C-alpha cells in the first residue's frame, strides 16, 4: 500500500467528465481554502538565519524575509519568479487552469485538463524543491494519487503513486527538513496516521505512525521553527490540544493548554521567528487572540473583537516577514488589516469597503514582498486586484481580455 510507482507519461485527462454541480465546486473551493493554512508548512529550514537561507539551494525571488510566505510549496508560484500565480477551476467542465501573474497582468495560461470535481482534490506542494509549485492530485473516490511536477504552465513530470483508501486524507509538510514536500496521511475514521517522505515523484519511505483518537484533528505546523514540520492535534469537542514534534518520522509528544470548543484556530507567524503561531477566534463572542509559539512555550495576547460576519486571512502587507491579518466582512463589504507584531496589533489599516459579494484571495502578485488581494466577482467576472503597500491599496481592474465567466472559481 505504501509503495510508489512512477509513469512519467501519465495522462492528466484520465478522469471522467466533470460534475456540473455548483455545490460541488463550492465544496472544492472550501477544500482549497484550507491552503491558507499551508503557511504553517515546514518546507524550508526555519532554524537558519536569513543569510544562511540566502545561501541555500532554493532562494525565492521574492524579497519577503519569511520563507513561509514565499515558499512555492505554500503559495502558488509555478515558474519560481517570486510572483504568486493563480489556479482556476471550471465548475462546469472540471478544467483546471494555471495563470502566471505579473502584478495585475496575466502573462501566460496553461491547462491541466479536465477532472471530475466530485472526486478530485488537490494540494499544492514542492516535491522536488526547485522553487516551482507542484500538485498532489487525489481521487477521493478511487483512492488514486498522482504527483505533478510543474515547470511554469507545463507539466514537467507526472507520476502515479500507490492508491490509498478513500478514508485517508493527505496533508503536506516537510518532516525531515530536506525542503522536499512530504505527505502526511490521516484516516479520520480510524485515527490511523502515516508519513510518506518524498523525493520528487518517488516515495523514499512510507512509515506508519501511532494511531490517534479519531476525535483529534491534525494540522501541519512547525512550532519549534526547526524547518521540520510538526503536528498540532485538537479535539474540537473537549478543547484538548497537543503537539507532535517531528524529526522525520520520530515524534515527541507534548500537551498544550486546552481551549474550549467555542474557539477555532488558524495559523500564521505573527512575530516572524519562523515558528508557527495560532490565531484563536471565538465565533460566539467575536473574541480573538494570538498564541505565539516557541516549542511548547506559549505567549498569549488578546486582540480586538469582531462579530461573526468577519472572516480572516493571513498575509504580510508591510513585507516585514511577520504575518498580518486581513479581515473581510461578508455582510457589509468592509475590510481592515491588522499589521501584527507578535501578540499585538502594531497598525490597523482602514481599507476601502467594497461589494460584499466579492471574494478575496491573497497573494503577492507583483513579487515586492507585500501581499496583495485578488477580488473575484463571481457573477459579472469584473475582478480587480488591490496592490497593497502597508495600509494603502491601489485598485486595478483585470483586463477584459482576461475576464473569466461565472463558472470559474479561484482560491
Ligand atoms: Ca510566478
Ligand atoms: Ca517543484
Ligand atoms: Ca519542528
Ligand atoms: Ca507584516
């Protein structure tokens, strides 16, 4: 079950015809939304100084000092130019396309083919550590998996891996710190866990880990900032939290403070020390707080309160390597950003209000180290990009030639 086999000429058009279901594409979208949490991936050597990082094999073309914000394993960058690229899915045909971005312009477009969206899910990764984003494609119905190594809009190498029963879900990390994405497998029904250490399209080692209580949900983090991914476990019912600090497939387990079930979390790096931090949000009370992590050492800081119509995403709007929090109000269209310094909000940006129906997705499209916002108008296709510098946003419309119809979703 845990062996790999490769076939470099795998057709990506093998899947059946796509589901027309709008709901399914929305479901797919929510899966992809979890990509925001990939900022926690330990795909780069977090314990190194920035000068050491500069001398490492893969240096991002993006000037942001935090590799978690610029790694191609975390933010789509298919040509490795340090400018975030876009992935689009056609909810009617199942076609997945890639658009290479240069600021507010689309410079190149390529297609991966058509997929049955009711079955297929993908994760972005960088399996060969060339600084160009790759894909893990998973058929959740048949359990088939493939790795697609990308070179710009072209498929460099594609290979099928061993099938894994549909009850297992993959997440990506780098557990041995070689900067090549590994795959963490979790079976939410049985609580079984496994890691595949990867080298490109090859599974180097497949290791079964201890089984966990099925009530526990795993998130890939790097709490000690050593460049080797760790696993944060939360029981959302009891509020219990714990962590597995990983060295390859060896784990050391620690309990963390509980947070009652009203609290949910997302991840970031709010003090820029390359250790994953947690943003806790209480959707009932609107309270927010940050845990900055140093191993199992937690520093907690309370932030402002925002009601449940606000949702957050992580970016870095001033390019200082400390993740900031972008808040969008889905009811009023109001927007704000909290420029963070550890557990405190250093600056609050009062950004313009726009149409509440627009959907934001974050990336650094012009590669200046500061996160920008892509606004998708799902109805009219009148998308725009906010190019952000600290607390200032400049809005540019996507050209008519690059408009995509309402069947297209981006994440
Ligand atoms: Ca790019
Ligand atoms: Ca790659
Ligand atoms: Ca670690
Ligand atoms: Ca920042």
